[in-house]
C-alpha cells in the first residue's frame, strides 16, 4: 500500500532486531538505534526515543517479541512465566498512552494460544500485523478526515507531532493533513512549536519539509492570534487516550488550542485509531496524566534557561472536553460533536 507524501518510518523490524529512529536528536541527526533487549525497549519508550501513542504500541509489541526470544533461549518451555516481568516493564514505560496497554494485551492474547515451543515466530507475526494494521488505519483516517475539510487551498493548525514519527507510518492528524494536501483541500500547515520537547518544531516541521508540504512554525502562545486573523479553518490534532464520552487526552497545550478555536469559530478535529479509545473510562477526569521532570521546563537542550531557584510544573498531557471537539476521526468512522452514545456506536463498527 502506497500513499503520496509518505516517506518516513520511525519503527522498523530489520535483521531480527527492532530499529527506532531516535527522535530526541531530530532534526539535526537522523540515527536509528538497534534493540534486542526488551528492557532497553522499555527505557527507549520512557526516554522518548520513540513517542506518540500508536508508535509506542507498535514498539511495545516488538518489545514482547524480543522478550519472548530472550526468555525462551534462557529457560525453554518455561518462558511464559518469566516473560511477565518484561511485560510489566513495558507497561510501566508511559502511563497515559492507552495504545501501549492495548498492544500488550493483544500480544498476551496471542501468547495464550501458544504451546511450549519457540514463541517468537507467532509473536513476530502478530507484532507485524499490529504495525501493518496501524498504517492501514492511518490511510483510512486520512481519507475520512480530509473529506471534512471544505473548500480548496486553505490552511490548518496542528499541535505536537502526529505523523509517521508518532505512528506505524503516515500518521493520524498528519495523515489527514497529508491526504488533504494531496487532494488540494489545504495548501499550508501551521505548526505549534510544542514546548517543552518541541515536537512541533523538531518533528512535525521536519516531517512536512521531508514530504514537501509547506509549513510555518509558531510559538504555542501565538495560536490564538493566528486564529483571530482568520489564517486557519481547522485545528487538527491526535490523541493518546479518548474517554467513552469523547473527552480527549493529548499533548499539553491541546486544551488551550481547543478553547481558542471555539472562541474564534475554528473547527477542531481529533484523529486517532480506535485502539486509542478507552471505553472503560467514563470521562477525561479518569485519564491518568503523566507528570515528567521539571528539568524539561526549566532547561532547553540540557542548558538551564530558568532562574535558579524557580520551580517547574510539567504535565505531559491535558484533557480537552468533548464539548469543544467538532469531530473525532477513527478508522471505524467519524463522530461529529461527540457524545457517549455516538462514541459507543462508532466503537461497535469493525
């Protein structure tokens, strides 16, 4: 399956090892790190070598393959008992991205049907299926989301990174943007810089430049003024977890973008695979929000920028209420003005 404006893959399985494009050093360096140890994979997820909920899920699935290989070689038929420790390490790597737990549960279900022989071939096939299905879902979401954008040659705003770097490939929100650009529905993208990790500046802008899509970077605080000037018709973002009522957890700053969009009459679209929807949580207040080190706010690229003695507060995500969202796009369908009933209906599809 091919698609235009789609040249990047951040997660690869090559030569019997997991290869991750190190997103901490983009765009200055394009370096793939190689992994054959599940503990190192969990650390890579925690340290944001790989990030983005779908990409974390795909990476964790391959991490299970490596865990099964290591345990089977060490203890043979008793691998199933010993792999539990590796699964727990992978699950603890990032608490907010539900795709991580979804992928691990799917791999665990596949393990349940295996005997005492080498589990690696079956688990590798399952991990590859998760990866391929994610890319296919992104293509589908790209089509569905692009169809919501009316007119020709307009511009949109996005926050954080939701492209090939954050998924198995093509992207969620950036997948919609790629499809809309290819269809002539948009001609320009504005990207928030996304403090404190600067995913918009380092990653989204890099992806769009690689695929020849015009992009303009702006400080997060400039987004409201951009909307006031009428420069964009949609804000398009991804999600790390969506509650049953349509509340959405995404990178910190998404909530601010949604409030500003509603005030200025700009449409707000969330694009995420069905694996991101957590129907066990009634609303966004129940979504666990990861808190990261204050040093990420107080410093930049390892250099202290804040006054000595100042403290930092660093929630990695915030929750946007469903009432501020015009559309949630999944591969199973589009939910306009989400409600619990509409979310339940779309999740029954497929």
